[in-house]
């Protein structure tokens, strides 16, 4: 009987350790993997999940960009996600997102960078707040050149 429980425990451990999906961000409890600040802003948080299932959470997309630039190769990532500014707490695929840098929309690390799930939403936000729109590849270059 003990061996059955041991087998079930090992199998359960293996199944949970192989989870390669994004994990919920516990706002106010977790810290940014890059800058170590607390993750409190559900409109700017970001997350990476590696091919091996390791989760990295960030307080801002700019921290995730700097992490990718200095610490890890992006092609080893299974998920690269940013919070949707218009739907706080919802993470969106950065490759499908449109990014806006607008000094009228602050972000936690001062890059004024936000992600939106559609170009239409980004254009509407740009008309209200000014700023420039970018794709993921473009915004990575802009943030790399800012170097805080």
C-alpha cells in the first residue's frame, strides 16, 4: 500500500513539474526576476516560460526585454507575454501585440511602454495619448537603446 502512495506521489510531482503554461502572477507578493521590484501593476507585468517550463515574471515589459537581451536567448522561450493595458491581468503574446510608448501612460520602470492586444486598440490609445506604435521586434530595439 505504501508503494502505491509513493508511486502516485512521484507521478503527481512529475506531472506538475512538466507544466509549460504561464502561471498566475501574484500581484503584491512576487518580485520581478530582472530588477527585483515588487510586481504590483497588472497593466504592465510580463512573463516568460522557457521550453523546459521555467517561469520568469517581470514588473514591466521593459524588464523582460532587458532580461532577454542580457540573460537568455529568446528562441528558447515557449511563451513571451506582456500584460494587455486595456485588460489588466490578462497576458498576451508579444508577437501578436502592438506596443505603444507614450509619456502620458507611465509604466513601472519609466519607459512609458505598454502592450495592447490589437493594432486598432493601440491606434485609439495613441490618438488619445500621443506616442509611437511598435511591433515586438521594433520595441526591443528602442528599449535596448534607452539603457536606463
